[in-house]
C-alpha cells in the first residue's frame, strides 16, 4: 500500500533537494553586495514613510471576503453544468434555488454599498 506513494515521496524529496541545492549554490557563487538602498523596503517606487504596520479599514476585508464568497459559489456551476443532463428537472430546480439565493445576496450587498470602492 505504501509502495503506491513511493513516486510521490521520491518527487517530493527530489524537488526539496534540488531547490535547496539551487538556493545554496546561488548564495555561494552568486554576487551578494548588500547596500542600504538594496535593503530598504520598496514601496512601488515611492519613499516609504511611517510605520510598516498600519490599521487597514474593515471594508478591504469585507470586499475580499465577498469576492471569495461569490467566487466560490460561482464555481459550483461547473460540476452542475457537466452533469446537467443526468440530473434532469431536479437538478434544474436545485440550481435555480441556489442561483436565486446567490442573486439575493449579491443584490443585498449591492444595495447596502458593500461593493463600492472609494
């Protein structure tokens, strides 16, 4: 039973070993001349100011969660579309209810301004 996983283990060992070897060799043989400018944080070409840790408004998290939520819900359409003919009317009704709930949630977020970006 464990012999079935031997190729996966060998590939994992090979990739970890090869990546470690490449990193080690580049550190040994590659140029490494750190300067104050190279070690400074890069902020899209602008000089960084203030602390690196700042309070982020909740709306960023809310938009991210909404994106992930709607993105994951929409992914459920693909398996349904693949086996649509096997499900017949039952599958159509269930997906109709799912789509209705998804649309109600989307319209609600749209009306309360959850999708607005200022």
